[in-house]
C-alpha cells in the first residue's frame, strides 16, 4: 500500500540497467572487489569533483579538468586528469575507487569513468586539508586534543595524467549508467549514515552526560530532559538506517539494494539532528568548553596549581578530567572534518537539496492525493 508502485517501477528500472551493464565491467569489478576483501585492503571513495561553477555542465567549465575525465584512450587502458575532493582518510588508503559525481548526458562520455587504482600510482598527489585547532596535536599536551584515540583527515586527490589499466576500469564512456550508479551509491551512503552518525551521537551524549556528572548537575530535570532529547534524535537517525536496510530488496542481478526513500530520509535527518544535539551538548557544557586554558598551563608550575584548585569538579573530580571531557565536546561540536559532528553531517553523501530531490521523486504525491480524495468523498 505505502509504495504505490514506485518500488516495482524502480525494480524494473534496475533490471533494465543491470541487463545493459557490460559483463566485462562486472567481471573487472567483482575481481577487484574479491581481491580487496581477500587481502583486507582499505579503499577510499573518490566521488566528489571540484565542480567549479555549479550552474555549469562539465564541458562548460572554465577548465575541463574540474570534473575527472579521460584525456587519452589506449589499447591497454585510459589516462585521466582532474581531481576528487574532501576524500576521507585517503592518506591511509591502499586504493582509491572513483565514479562520476552526477548523472551525465550524451557528449559527456569522457567524464563517464569509474575505476580503482593504488594510491601510489604515478600522477596521483594528495593535498591534505586543515582541521580547526589541528596544531594542538603537535604541542605535546594530550589534554587539549579532545579525541585522544582517533582522528580523521580529508584531502584533495589530484590526478595528473594517471594511467588506468583496462582491468581496473568499471565504466568508460557509457553516460547512461552514471545516473543509476550515483543513485545506488548515494542510497547506500545515506543509509550508512544512520549507523555511523548514531555511533558518533552516542559518544556526544556520553561526553555531555559525563560532563554533567563532573559538574554536579546530572540530576537536574532540565539536564536529564536534554540528554533524553539528544537520545531521541540519535535513535531516530539509527531507525532510519535500520529501516532502509530492512526494507531493502533484491535486484535482478541477485544483490540487494536499500530502500532509497528511507535512506534519503535518514540522511536528511542527519543534516539536522546533529546540529540540535550539539546545541544541547553546548548548553550542558557551559562556557568553559571554549575558554579553557591549555594542558601547557596545567604543566606550568606557576599556573598549574591555580587551575587544579579553581577548576575542580563535583565530588572530587579533578580539573584535568573536567577539561578532558570538555575538549572532547569541543572537538565534536565545533571541530571540523570527520572528527566533528556538524558539517560532515550536512554535506557528506550530498547536501540536503540532493536528498529532497530524491524524496520528491519517490513521494508519489498523486497517490497520496487519491487517498485524501477517497476519504473526503471528492470525485
Ligand atoms: C568532512 C567531509 C568528508 C567528505 N568525504 C568525502 C569522501 O570521502 N569522498 C567524496 O567523494 N566526497 C566526500 N565529501 C564530499 C561531499 O560529498 C560533498 O561535500 C557534498 O557532495 C557537497 O558537495 P560540495 O561540498 O562541493 O558542495 P556544493 O555542491 O558546492 O554545495 C553547496 C551548496 O550549493 C548547492 N548547490 C550545488 N550545486 C547546485 C546547483 N547546480 N544548483 C543549485 N544549488 C546547488 C547545494 O545544494 C548546497 O546547498 C566529504 C565532505 C565532507 C564535508
């Protein structure tokens, strides 16, 4: 009842796409994928192009390399130029997997390219991004780092005449497959955010709750209410991820695909709730989250004793532990890149407008109007 036929139409669409997709590409991809699993390799995802003027198609840009493209076709492979942007952990990756960032039209064949190559392939340069306060990691004061166990880094990955051998190519000129590829990838990515961001949310709730305890306010009704609000939003993110997986279905090729409507709704919630959760966490944290002295001040024999005496927490909690909890909150609420909880939630897997576009595609407003008309007795 709820799908009103769009699910069936989508299945048929997937079937038509799968039937046309070249078997040599499928073989290339499966061979590559099996090796990645067998050798336990880590692959980064290179989807986002620099894109220049967002109102223009790839061929209309001031520089043709603003979208990754094929510049030479050889009997044994292709040569590509351009870049992929914001690549999470590409500096730690064994290989990069690339695909177009959007659907393509006839005439844009050189941009319809998908492949995987090792990160040390000649012609690849990684230029890593800056996170706010990243130099704190180099000052030798671990108390100021926030997340003492792990971090994250994004990079611009430049392709300057990179040769890709035939067996590593998964798409080469077939513009009609770019759109379905982007759709399927985006649906999976938006589904996965229901798990990934809910996990980050658990840590944020934990840090806020811990700090409330350190501050002696954990039993206050409004603090409990904020923690419950945060938990409700976080579990809603998680539900969207679980629901889009459970409602997934089998394609003609035998593999499963997540429910795209629920995956897009999941990600749209992710562009909103983390901001509200950070808002509540900051309210619980108080001003010291952004005005706290550094670990070096604790180490300084002149200032350290003052700080240990004056910034002490409730029930014997040390000033140092209070600051450690606050730095973690600071990193998550206003830190940038993958260590933060906000901008990555907004733009990772596509900006909100992209999710709304998909939701409007699957919403079937006419079907809903029919139901309303039926109940209201409107002919
Ligand atoms: C921390 C982080 C990690 C990331 N990791 C990865 C990764 O590992 N791999 C990867 O490939 N990408 C990654 N991304 C990139 C992410 O997918 C993009 O940020 C996202 O797709 C948005 O693209 P953009 O940043 O170029 O913003 P833009 O596309 O420039 O969007 C900015 C605004 O402009 C609007 N807009 C854009 N184009 C148009 C248009 N034609 N008409 C009207 N409005 C438009 C958007 O809706 C949005 O509101 C990451 C991003 C972040 C922040």
